[in-house]
């Protein structure tokens, strides 16, 4: 009789090395945890040797292995990291564990070798968006919840909110290239364990909602860095967390971000559907968030040629913004700069190039000084539109302002604009303005290495 071929599990062996445990020690700790799951276990080093050699442990034992290693290493260990398959649910399908999915995603994003693969993930224009009422509760496994030894409270929720705001500030000033690795590391090393911790029902909902916002911001940064498949993956995790928090506003805010991504890739119909779905939160949202939602609806409507709806949504956005306080939101923030940027987009879609350029200049003039990454993009878009109208000298002036900001920012989208600038100005290489710009571009290229 042929023997079944086993696939060795070096990942589990590597975790043992990290834990500085012998196989006997792992077996003993799994045995100690057994009664918490209603199991009486008598494993020894031989059983662990079999697991490493490729014999999968019983499905009910796998969470105990992960718990033992997590406690020893002081961080969450997921099925994927340990080379184990999650146990199937009652219907035979793999269980959905949003926290584990998020930790796996963030850990891969932190690893330079794996990040390269993640950033090539394709954006799906036919994505099935998780419905709000269909999301599952995080850490819903009673055995997992019962093993949690850490307890969190409102201070941990405030910490996640505060860290999200600081990462957003770093993003604005220095670019996503610096901010996203910080966000991924914080998700994996701090937020993940807190999502697994014991908490009151209200704190559990609040930490899930805060984690959703941070995950959304991480997805937005991935999108900004043109890793669109990765950004979309973060967004779907943010949707699930918001659903598990029973937070419809946070859920819809994420849908709005997904609409922006779809519009940036030219998927007008998808962008409008997502923007309209996001706007369902408007009745329970504050005026600034209403403006945030309506502005994106306006842009998406203009992309599908619905001029009437586009301008109606712009009026609604302007009206809502006039009622908003002067506060700045790290997530879902919307101000006059963003509103005018949306007006400019709508005018451009309608073929009013002069109006689009004029409004975009207004948007830049009122932009807060610290939002350097936003200005990098805005000046590049302005220059591209000016050049399209044949205004070479004006475009060069805008490109010079772009270079002044781009020099200080780490941004893949900024890099792409830089390459596009050189390509689009090549036909005008002999003009004085372009020659002066080329000299400045060489300086900036040298300073960025």
C-alpha cells in the first residue's frame, strides 16, 4: 500500500527556535492548555516531531499550539505563520477570523521580500463587498476568547485613535513611504493583540472601530503608493472590522475610500455605486463627513456623465461643509481644499479645462501648509492640465512648485509624477522654461538618491 506523502512544516520548527523551546516544552504547554478547551492531552516530543515532519495536528489542538507560542513570544502567532491550516467550520469552509487575516496581511506588508509580492496584487473591478449586516464578530471563537489573559479599556482605544492621527500627520508631511510601514507594524504588534484581549462589550466595539479606521488609513496609503490590490485588501478588512464593531458610519467611510480608489483607476460606474452606498451613512453622520461623502458622489457622477447629479452633490457638499466645525479629522477629514479639488475634477470631466485649472489653483491656495504630500499631487495634476491646454510656461512653473514639495516626500505616486513630468516635457526640451526646469529636476533627483 502506498504511503501518503507528508509536507514538512519548517515554519513550526522556526517558531520553536524563536521561542527557545524544545519539542518537549511545546508539548507540555499544549497539554497544560488542553483543559481550557475541554481536552485531556498527553503529548510528548514525538508528537511535536510528527507535526514538524508534516503530520497535521488535530483541528481542535491547533489553537492551543498558537496560544502557547503566542504567550511565549509575546505577540500573536497566526495559523499561516505556524504553517497550520485553520480548522474548517461546520459547513466545511475555512472560518473567517478577521483579526488573524489582518495580522497576516500587516506582517507580510512589513516584510520587504513579501511586500513586493503584495504590491503586485491586482485590483478587482468586480469585488464582492462584504455587506454590513453579514460581517462576523472578531475573535468569535469562544475558546480563543476564554484564553485571553490581557484586558484592555478606554485608554487602549484612545491610544489607537491617537496613533492613527499621528500616522496621518506623518503621511501628510513626509509621504506614505514613511507612514505605511509604521501603520502596518502598529497593526501587527499592538492593535492585533488588543483585538484578542478581554474587554467590555462597549470597549470591544470601540477598539474594533478604531482598528477599522487605522486599517482604512493603511489601505489609503497603499492605494496612494499605487499598490491598488493591496489597498483594496486593506479596505475589505476595514469593512469587516467596522461591521464587527456594528459601526455603520465607519463602514460607509471605508466604502467612500474604495470609491476614490475606483475613480482614480477610471472605473466610473463602480466608483458611483460605492459612493452611493457610502452615502447611506449621511443621516447619522456629522456635516464634515456628509461633505466628504457628497464630494466623492459628485466626482463619480461626473465620470459617468451625470452632470445634474454631479452639481447637485457639489451643492450638498458645499452646504454641509459650511456647517462643519473647524476641527481636523485624521479619517474622513474634508475641507475647502478637498471640496475645490472635487469641483475641479467635475469641471475636468465636463471638458471645462480652464475652469478646472482655475479651481485647482484655488484648492492649492487654501491647502494647509503641513499637507505636503497633497500638494505634490495637486501641483502635478495642475501642471499636466496646463500642458494639455498648451500653456508650457505655466506648466513649468507648476512643476517647479511640485519639485519643491516632492524633494521632501517619499511617495510612489510622486515618483510617477516625476517620471511623467520628464516624459511630457521632452517635446519642449529646447525652450528656456523647460531647460531651467530640467536643471532643477536633476538637483532633486540627486538629493533623493
